[in-house]
C-alpha cells in the first residue's frame, strides 16, 4: 500500500507480473475509487462542458462516453478525462466527468469561475460518495455481464448505462485503461465491498484476481495510453502527445482551441514515440534521449519492463524531425542515457501491445 492523492492505494496484491498476466489472459479487478467523479446537472451543462473540453459534448446521445482533454489557453493539457451523458431510471439526465485523482482539486477550481456563465448548472463532487471498480481483461465481459440487470454485454466501446447489480445501483461503462476489453463500475461507496466481492466470486473459476497500481501502469504502458504527469502536462499539448483524434476543432471553439489549431496546422515541434531499449535494463522517466551525434533530442516519459513482451519498453517525447516518418525511424540511431550508461534504443510503432478480440458468450 502507498499514499496517493489522499488515498491509501494498493500497489500490488500477489505481484505486479502475475496481476498483469491475469489481466491479459483472464481479467483483473482494480479499485480506482481515487479517480475524481464530478456530476453536472441543469440546463446548459453540455454547453459548459463543450466550452471546457476538446471533444464536442453538445449533442452527445444518452449513454455516450468520450475521451477528452481539458486545456489551458496555450493548449497545454490540464487533465485527460472521460465525459459521459447518462440518464437515471426515473428519466433525469446529467453529465459525468471522471478526472485524474491528482488533478481533481485543480480541475474543480478551474471549472468554478465558468459556472457563473451557466447559472442553471450545478456541479457536485461525487468522489467521496461513490466508489469505482475496473474489471479488465478478455474474460471480463463474458463472465460478469450476467451480474447486471441491463444487457451490458451489448454495450459498444465507450458506451455506458445506469443499471443495478442485485438491487444495488451501478453505472456500467465499457471503458478502461489497460488496452483490454472490460467495464468500469461506479457504485455507492457503502456498497462497493459487496459489488467487488460479487464480481470476484463470479470470476473465481475464470482466474480473476485483484490488481494494484503497479500492474495498472505496466498495462497502460504496453497499450501506449498516456499518463498525466508523464505524457501529458501543462507544457505538452494534445497534438504533440499524439491525441489529435481527441480534439474536435472544426466548427467550434473551446478553451485552448486556437492554440491547438495552430499547432495542428503548423505541425508540432515534438512528438510522442515508442522505444525498445536494447538489453534487459529498464529505462525510467526523465532519462535523456540522444541522437547518433550524442545530442539530446528528447526525454523518456514512461518506461518499464513489459511482462507481455519480456523486454523493456518506453515512451518518449522527442524532436518532431526524429519521429516524423517510419523512414526516419530506420535512419535514426537513438540512445538513452540511463543513469550515465548509454543504452541503444529502436523506435517502434505504438501501441506496443494489441489485444485479441474479446471473448463473447454464445
């Protein structure tokens, strides 16, 4: 266990590699209750979020979920988020924003002044009132879908529904942060233990296990998913981070859109790439990346041993000329300054790992 963003978080249960492999072959459960959950009610909520986020929120159908970014005026990323449009069984509609735990207070402070322009909108922090559980892996949907009243196995990726599990209300979202298929559940805090145990019991024969932050990090790195504070910061824009798909620039204006549009038009000065360091020694965040002349051209943003590939992997931000095309990759001989030792590294296509098609019930 370790403290993180005001929570005591599990780093590992039986071991990072075992938990990682369980997620890749069966399914793993992650307690991600530390993630911030902000609810927006009232007329104008979608317009407010449309103004704050890089993705178009106006017109999102009920049940839709979008990955988006919240940026400052210069285009730097304040946070990456999931925004959902949900409807309760009684017919009330609202939007839910899931934010990173370490950014929850910052994002709440950022949003507060903008609420004045939308007087009918209320924002409520639901983090302490709820818990969040991620079920990830190729057996996640097949094994656990029968636990919910709604037919959640028919949910498409990035879709959500409010249903119940044994009379306990739950938001089920077909999303995740591992590269595998699965669900993320939001439940009442006092009912989280029972819901967790129900899922673990249902998946016991299939090899489900509990997993901590250690495996969550190696899984997301293999899937080349950015982590705030590493591939995303207030000094890194979405285009440089390779997240142009999450920026709807046409026909709308949002905070940072002008700066991001210019970067997209002119081309970024740096880009996110994947690296395969030679040997077995993993590289870590902050290690300088050097070209064939020994000049620094970037830095490692994330690095770790890959349990799936059996070798070290890393992501880095480098000068755009280094990673412009695949031909450039083959011509570039990069090295990583790993604590004073020069370690050759090959540029590779992202993601490092592609999941198999999810197993489904007949």
